């Protein structure tokens, strides 16, 4: 579906504003991390609905009828793009939504990785094995938010889209976005300083699925995963066995669950490699309010707080 430019779309044509009759316009975000970014930038200027909420796996999410109904009232839809939330595109079409759609990854050059797109446009290990006669192709890694510099890019794009959708509040939105982007830049510096304290040879981490590629590239860590980029992919016994041998041979001590998905494979890997699982990282979704990763910023602080001592090899 072709979209008109946000800047060329008059506010009077936005369906949510037309229906709201003076109420704060509704913004719909596809998943919890994007919802938090919108909340930080927009504050009370909008009503926010996040479709795939905290601790919800957006890889396999199935929207509800009430989610499609919310789109009919929206002034703006915010999605990640790069195939991560393809179900959002289908829901937009099914709801007949005609308003603007902001794609947070627009303007970011994605990392490419071997895989085959499946029904969520994520490539995974199982997909590669099922299509071994075709061979793996390069697909974009959608987890760009795992680099805080990309997170600041998300913020600027969201602020631009919100300013077009709610022009009367554009000044407040841009001010909030500037303050938030500055916090993320400071947090990026803190992450780099924390990881710099770990010897380069120790910067190896095993996680449940391949969601930390941008984090690893940005901050100098090698992430290994028995699953592919999708939480729906199932690793083969051979893939798990190879990873167990690598963990043993290289003395990797940083092995982590994630806040979603089946932990059985990683538990088996840790047991057979003779290492302890060091905790739970947050990759694709935030925690519930009051949890250790209830915001985008808290997610980074939590993850780094677990990663650094585990890579150093301290007691579990």
C-alpha cells in the first residue's frame, strides 16, 4: 500500500484527529519498545496504544480484533519495519487504515545476515535447514534498536512523524525528543565505558536467539545463539552440539536466557557445556511495569549490568 508523505498530509485529513473531536489523538505502536519511545517523545500530547505489549513475543504475535478496531481511530501508526512486525502491515490493510505510517528503521542501513524469510519475514535456523537445497540468502536483521545510536535515530523519526500528526504540539514534541536523544547518547557512552573494562578476548556471549547483532557490532561483543534471528526457529542437534563445543573450548562464561521463548535448548546447552545460565536478558520486548527492564533505557542498564560481570567470569 502506497503512503502519502507525512509532511504533505494536512492534519484535517488524519482520521484520528477528525474523530477525536478535541481529544488527544491516538497513536498506535506495534510493540513495547517502540511504545516506550513514543511515550517519551509525545508525553501527554497523545493517547498511546501498544499492540504487542511487555513480555510479548512480536515474532509470533497474533493481533486481536480490538487491535484492528483501534487502528480505525488512529492519527498515526508506528512500526519497526525490516520484517520484524509484518503482522502490523497486514492489520493496517485489514482495518482499512488510510493515515500515516512511520517506520522507525527508515534511514538505517541494516545489518545483513544469512537466512530465509518466513511468515514473519525473519530468517531463522529452521528456515535455513528446510530450504537447504536453495541455500541461505541475505536478509536484514530488524533488531536495530539494540544499538543506542539507532535508538536515537528512531526517536528523531518518531518526533518528525508525531509533529506532522499533531502540529499544534510540534514544539513540545521536538523539545522532548531532543532531551531524550541526549539521554540516549549519554547512555551509549556509559555502555561503551562498561564494556571497555572487559578484556576483548572475554567478550563472548551465548543467548537464546540471534537478537543482539547490532549490540555486538556497536559495542564490540560476539553474540552466539542456538536459534536464528526468529524465536520460532528450532536449532538442530548438530548446531547445538557445535555451540557446546565452542563454549567449552573458548571458556565462555556468559550464557543467558531471554525474557521470552522456550528455555529448554539453552538449559541443555549450559548443562552439557558445564556452565551456569547467568540470568535473563531483554531483547525484543520490555518487562512489565515495575520489572527490571520496564523502559528502553532500563533495558540497556539491566542487560549491561548482567553482561559485564558474566563476561569477566565472576561467580554466577
